[in-house]
């Protein structure tokens, strides 16, 4: 390989930067895959983890639990407790 000419060395350095960025991206993807595989395993075999995830997704709680769900940002509507009346009753 010849490194002569104005574009050879800068081009080589750019390729090395690209390779490092792609290797880092691959490492992140592998870490994500491992985390998701662990979650799948836990959801298949760990009853407590199943209950935790279901309650989180459904915004539900166990009997006699009180949950406070705050809005993510200003102006967002507040969540309603799963045990509260959805609408006030007319009298």
C-alpha cells in the first residue's frame, strides 16, 4: 500500500476512526442483546419479574398499594390512579 499523495494518510486516519466507531456501536448492540436476552429469560422463569413488568406496563398496583405517577414534563396530563373513579359523578 502506498501512503504517498495528499489524500492517503488523512483517508487512512478517517477509516480508522470509522472502524473504532463501528466497533463501539457493535459493542453497544451486543450489550443491548444480552440485556434483552436476560429480560426474556426473567420473563419466562421469574414470576416476580413478570408481575413487576406487567404492573409497570399497565400502571397497576397490588391491592392496598398507592402509586403516584408524575408527568414527564410541564403541561403533561397527570396519570390517574387505577383505583379512582375515571370521571366525577354528576349529582
